[in-house]
């Protein structure tokens, strides 16, 4: 099993990259937050509840792919939800995870990219808020023993090639 997290700045192209990897035949998992919003569970109604539900969904995603032998790419996931809860003062990610590390140590990170950032029905926060969220996750990853691999600001096709080259796939 090889679970790879793609995280980083909101609006930075993670979902587009995930779609590109899916188009290339790889297993992918959509962002928990967007799936929750589609179900009517929104961060602007109850941020703590939303992040807790996102963490639960991310745990279920990991469990559902536990017996998969091929790589699985996750659009955000458990670390993102727990990082959000940590920012709210709901406990440190390191304490919640203990020694467990749910993803492979190499984590792909998309940086802030003002040129493609847009708000939409599911993304109502500002670019500055997205950058703050990004700063928290990129500081958290090495503290948890992960190796962030920042992806360049290039097309989804080129980003996918960078991911696959880094993994020697």
C-alpha cells in the first residue's frame, strides 16, 4: 500500500492535479472538504464540526484503500483536517496521531498561486487566509517526519509528471 498525500494552498491546483492523475489511470481520492460541502456540511456554518467530519471521512478513505497494493493519491486528507483543528486549539496533530503516520513520508505540496486562485461555492475564504493555512501545513509536515516536495507552478500535466518522476513510476 502506498498512500500519497497532495496538500498545500487552497486554490493552488490540487484537485486539478488529482484529476490529471486519475485520467492517467491512478487511484485517487477527492478532497473530503468538497465532498462534505456537497452534502450540505459547510465550514462557514460550524468550522470545528466540519473539520471533525473531514477527519472522520479521511480516516474512512484511508481504511477503504488499506488492502490496495497500487499507489493512491489523496486530495488533502487527515493531516489537513487535523491541522485545521489544531489551528482552532482542538489539540496538537502530533498528539492526536501519536506514532502513526497515515501517508507515505514524501508529501506533495502545491504552493500559493495567486494567478489561478478563485473563490467559488465551496471556497469562500480569501487568498490571504489560504496562504495562512498553507504556512501551517508546510510547517507541520516536517515536524511530523514528512518530507514535503513542493510542486512547481506549471500545468497539471507537468505537475503529474513531476509527481510520477519523484516516485519513479
